[in-house]
C-alpha cells in the first residue's frame, strides 16, 4: 500500500488532494481526467478530476473518504466515479492507495484498487493555511490560490473538528503560452524529411491551426462552398475581404486561421468552496458506545470558453431558409420557388452560382459552465458488544449531487428564423433590423425576420434578428453584431441529480488465540441505493441544438445488498524459518437488483523466514455491475470530424483493398464515377469528407453482463538490520485480468464496418451506421450518423512490477531521507472480441481515463532536516518513460498524400526544489519551485484520421503525466494557535 502524507504534499507543492493523487507513480503512468481535459461527454463532465489505477479507468477504482464510499459527483449523465474536486486539502492527513483488486474486502468497483483519503479527526486548536502557485510565465492564467481554516476541540469524551477551504485555479487559454499558440499537424515529407502541411496564404509559411489536412487541429473559416445548377461546385472566398471580388480556394491552402481559437481554454477555471465537519461523543452506555458523524459540502464553479464554427451542414435546417440567389439561364431562381436571400452576393450570382454555404467562426467565443453542489453526511454508533473484544459499528450515509450545467449554443429554430427575412415594416426597432450591404442583392434595404411580422405588422414580443451570412466582415472576420449573436447563441441549462444512500453494520473482534497471536475476524452487511436523474435542456431533449450534442433523460436506480466476512490468522512466529507467517481471507456476496448475484473472495499471505525478509502474495476475484450511466444513458449524441470517415481520401488506397472496394460501392451511386471527358466533375474516388457524423451513445440496461476479474500478485520486502542501515526495499508483481469489460466502440464501429468482407446492412457494425447523405444534399457522400451502444468486450489485462526504496540516515547532525518509487508496466492488453487477437498497448501513447501509457514511471524524493529541526530541504524528481505509437506505415493526408508522423513522446524529467521553515511562534512557511527547468511536454504529431489522433495542447502531448504550466513558484504558510 502506498501512502501520501500531508507533509509530503506540502513540501512537493501539491495544489490540491487531486493533484497529489493523480501523480504518475500513484497511477502507474496512465493518464487521468483532469482540468485540462475539457470534453463535455466525459467522466463527470468538463473540469472533473477522477482517478483510475493501473489504466483500468475510474469506474474500476473505488474512492473512499475515511473508509466509506465517496459517491460520484459532476455535471451531466456520465457520473461514474468520485470527482476529486469535492475533497478538502488541508484537513487531509494522508492518502492510502491499494493498487490491487479488492472487491471482496471493499465491495464492487474495486477491480483496479482502492484510494482511501483519511482526514485529521482529532484536531485541537485553530490552524490557518494559505497557498499560492504562480507560473513564472504568467501569460494570463494557470495560477492557483487556496485559503483554509481548521478548528477543533478534543474533550474528555469526544471531539469536534470543522474546516473551511476556498480554492481557485485560474484558467489557461491557448494564447496564454507562446508554446501552445501555433498548433500544426507536424507532418513530414517521406522523401526530404521537411515539415509539410497547409500554408497561410498571407505569409506563405506553414499555417497555425491547419484544417485541410485531416489532423483536426484547426477550424475552417473565411470561405464557403458555392454551388449551382450549371457550373461545378467550388470553395469560394472574398479576395482582400471584398465581397465584390471572389476567388476559388479549392486546394490545400485556403484562408488563414481565425484568431478566436487563441482564446480557447486548455485549463478550466475552477473555484471550490468546501466545508467539513467531524465529531464524536462517548455515551458511556450500550457497551461504551460512541456516536459519531461526519459532513462534507463542496460547491464547484467552473467554465470553459471555446471557438464555434457556424456552417450549414447540420440537421434541422428549414427548406425555407434563404440561402439561394442568382438565376438559371437568365430567370431568377425565385421564380422556381427557391427562397432567395437579400444578402446573396452579386459577385457570386454573376459567376453563375445559386447557393453559398459559408464557414464562419465568430470573433466571440461561446461558454459552457458548471455549478456542482456535493453534500455527504453520515452518522453512526460504535461500541463493545460484551463478548470479549468484539465491537460493533452501525452507520448510515447519505450523499447528494446537484448540478447545473449550461452551454451557449444555437437552437436550430432560431437559426431558421434568422435566415428567413422580410422587408422591415415601419416602426421596427433598430436592434431587430439587418440592412443589406453594398454588393448584396437587396443592398440598402432594411430587413427583419419573417417570424417577427404578421399581416405586415411587427408582432408583440418580437426578438429575432436576421443573420447576414454573406457579409464580408462576418465571413472573413467573424464580426457578428452583438444583437445577432445574442439572439442566436443562448444559454441552455441542464440539471443533474445523483443520490446515494448506504447503511452498513459491521462486527469485528477475536475468534480465538493461537500461539502466534489472535485470530481476528469481521463480518458485516451493507445496503446501497444509487439514483441518477440527468435532465438536459429542453433544446437538447428535443434535439434542436444545432450541430451539438443532444440527449434524452438519463434516469435510473439500482439497489445493492452485500454480506461479507474476513479472517486474519497468525499461523507461526519466532520459529526457525518462520519469523512470521500470516494468512488473511475475505469473502463477499453481492446482489444487484439489476444484475443478480456474485461471490468474490481474496486471500493474502505474509511469510518472513527471518526478520529482515518478508514475502507476500495475494489472489482474489472482483466484480463490477454496469453503472447507472452505462445502463441508462439516453441517446446522448456527439460529433466527429470528417477525418473519422474511413472513405475520406480512399482513392489513394490500393484498389484491391477491402476499404477501397467498400467505399467505392457505397459512394459511386451518390457521387458517380470519374469520367475523363469531364475532369471538372469529380467522382467517388476523389471523395474527401467535409463534415463528420453524429454519434449516439445508448445505454445497455438488460443487455449487458457484469464484469468479472481476477487479480494476483507477489513480492518481497527486504529490510536491512538497524545496526547496518535504515533501509527498506519492496518489489511487488501484479496481474489483473478483467473479463466482459463494459465499454463502447466509438469510431471503431466505422472501421470495423468498412474493413468487413460482408460489408452491408447485415454486418453487425454496418447495421449501426445510417445511410450516407444523398446526392441532393450539399454535403453529399458524407457520413450522417451512427449508433454507439454499450456492450461487453472480451477482456483487458495489465501486468507489472512496483518498486519502493526508502533509506534514512543521520547526516551532519541532521536527518537525511531518500524515497524512490517506480513502476514497470509489462503488459497492457486489450482484446475486443474473442475472435480478435489481443493487442498490447504497453508503452504507447495513453488517452485520458483509459489504458496505455509509458512502460516506466518513477519518482525520487530527497529530504534533509537540519540539526535544529527548524529547516527542511527537499529535492524531487519525476520521470515518465517514452511512449511510442508510431508504426512502419506512412499515413495518407488529404492534399498531401503520404506523410511521416511522429507519435513518439520522449522521456520526460521534471525537477523540483523546496525549503520549509518552522518558527515556533510564527508558523510554518514552505517555499518552492516546481518544474525547475521549465520542461515542456513531449511534442507529437497529429494524424490524418481520428483513429490515430491523441489529445494535444498546441503541439504537445496532453497527458496528466506532464506539467503544462511551466516553471512555477509556490508558497504555503501555516499558522496554528
């Protein structure tokens, strides 16, 4: 078991309890969900912090507070694990981490291990604590502040402790750090080795935020797709921002990037307010009974600003939207019933175009925000039962999460209204009018929304403002007027409730005594009720949020009943070859209302042939029923980019390949074949995806099986005789196998379908994919949507070795302590289905909240306490081994053809220094610097398809193993009274 103490956290400059728990040596180097992972459809929603041991995810890691389950918290339906943001910092005495399966001891979900946060209960006096962490390169963000007060009193027959804590993390934006402000694909020529990619037409240099080469780095803007009935479609922009001068941008280099992207958050701003109370009182009756209780309340406020792209490729658009213009062989197309726009550019009409669908990035960001209130309280009674040393402990605990989350998005109804105009009647307020600009069909005329007018007069309560899609300032610079922006982008609020009720009754004591010691036992019962109710906004429920996630009402509950027993048997001691021999066994019967019953067990053994050598081993089984989200998530939608399409650029593949044949078969009826006589008309083999599909995640209640696992391990602890040295070395092997793992396939659904020999609606993967957009659609040929249900897969397995070395000695009258930890991952194997070959992801790039990661991680802590014991010096070192997801094949990027990518993260070393002063009448002051040499995360490439992409910040690999803030100075001041 690993232990992280409060003193260690203070000297290391940890900003919070979550920061300490998510360290690479605790998590074996697997990347965690933290404040730099801002996906909405993720565990706990944006800004959540979770912990997953051994790369087996947070849903398989049990988090306890003072030995009792910490319920999930967060915003949105994916509440599958504890949010570490709810934890206080200064009141936490230590964190104990058991990194092996332990469901038989702790209950369901403890497949990967258990994290137990233990507070300082018996506190006497008043302590004030202040902390700040300041990046040397401020750049506008990334700072941390914490203020807390802890007060307590110990009485003859009890105690009471109360604490309050305020913590703030200021956000970090892309443009706040020069290192992040110019993300590129980092593709390289296979012949020259030079970097290649999209270039900015304004500078001729490789473009920041490229968007044409499949890497998903940037967002297209400043041009649109122009089409007609008589001339080929083309990508058109306004040259020199002039609506009267148009030009084609059909190749790789189109229009430079929108600077709005520099204002995106890469680290979420967070504020938390935490109150904690712990009390106990001895009654003097009922077996010297003690009543006790604990209460925790945390409010978390967070938000994220992001760049938005407005285009006309989404669903729900009205056929009455005015996006047409021009004529057909001299006859205005309005004569044929097409809704024409008064804002349609005359230059496009003169060139023969009849429809123009632009890509617009507003100069303002949109905002998502969360407010999460988490409350937990428990009360219990414990005492002697009057039989030997047997004791009882009865406890009831109630946890409640209430969250409000808001997204600033467009309701498609409002977009349709803003694209349908009439001439503004007299008296129309100026804020409801948009006037056509010079160079547009209705130049000089004032227009308002048709929805504002009835029978030629303005209706009461009218609030719609027309959107001039084709304005040069809007298309080229994103300068949407505030009245238009505020009408279109509104806040859509959802609410989440999660409740957990737990009752437990435990008895423990001595069964009998052996020569080697007392045989201890424990038996108990636990009842748990879980309930979730996620109510998305009305627009999300109706599916009218334009090009944004929709969801149904995720609502469900489960009831768990468990009985358990434990034995600790000291077999031998103080005999030849058996200085100590101890066995422990535990068993648990678990019954879920949703998934039935399962029995788990665990055996432990410790054998010391001599005092200085101890061998230890364990074997156990674990069990996890699908959580409420996996069972009941109600049609939650998300979006992929076009690079997820297996057919994007398929014409560059070998014509004999299965993917080529399948893509050709499905796209030819929509796009036609290449015809040499009409080279301006591109057929199916020239297809490049210009939009991505909607993905719908579905719960598997009634269809899923429960997960089952087994874990075993063994190790040795070597302790030098105290007469020689204060030295201890522990080496432990671990092996965890999870069967019937519950997961989703995501875009692997698409890959499996298009790689199938039986491609078609009868294939199990293809049956999940909707038909492609038809020839009549402006985005013809692109994927429309696919389903992504939760299902059981074959297995996941992790194996490795933990090392722990501690050495202490007197030095120059003071005390020197060295502590080194390391983990060597041997295997991280994932097998999708029984018919598939297992794949080992060990040593490859790891994704937040999932498996994979470096083979080696290590830490070194050197501490020296001066003879006066008033000054402590510390040096820390964190090592994260290389991660390599390169293969021998060249990637194929749109417009570039074959390119070399670099998906290797080099070894990472991070150093820290600190000094602590202890003044008797003043307090404790700790000064330090983390990331002493300003080490940046490793640089990696993007990839032309999403299947090969990994999260990045700028050009750097985004993983919780690495520091993204750079060199930081920190100060912690503690004063006790």
